[in-house]
């Protein structure tokens, strides 16, 4: 969880617990990049598809910024869900080294847009993380900054 208002924190825990089927108590600390909000990290294990269930359970709250990451396994590709109030939810498939893999249908859609006069520059600015707006604050453990 990158940032959440204090009043939302217990609701986040209940949503995560509902998906995982276990009691969840997150350790919340203040988020210095967004005063008045709190952040937390949580490692989990589950079957393939659990990341999408977690993202779906969390996506409805307007003031919550989060990422859910599932590591790749022998049975499934990895995935990352990122969500900000401004940009909504973004899903990416990840490879064994954490690289974001771009599926063929997205490449075909981008080529189609470029043929209609919507160049790659226009499409690129719609990607998460391209503008300062809506970019989730990223802090590493123990308050250390995470390189972008």
C-alpha cells in the first residue's frame, strides 16, 4: 500500500483478509511523500489468480494507492497491478526477472493508433508513471527511497 488515509487502513486489512482467508494486521507507518496518509507492505502467498483478486478487492477506494505483485512460477507468469485514484488500475505481465512484458495485442493496438495519427508519443503519455500526476509515492523499507 503506497498511501491510504488513516480511516481506510482497517478496511484495507479486512479486504486483504477476505481474499486470503486469514487474519491480516498490517504495520502502518506515515507516508512522508503524501502527508496525512499511511503506507504498509505485506508479503503473501497464494495460488495463481490471487493477485487479481487482491487488486479487485482494493480498487474501489478513491484515496488508496497500491501495487500488488505476484512472482512468476512454473504454472503462471508473474503480474503487477498498480492503482492510483487519478489513473485507475493498470495490469502488466512480468517475466522471471521482473521485466514488464508487453502482450502482442497491446503492440497491435499501439500500431493501429499510430496509423490513425495517434503517434507513440501520445500513447506513451497515457502510460502510468509517465507524468508527475498520479504517480504513486515509492519508499523502500525503513524509509529508504526506491529508485524509479
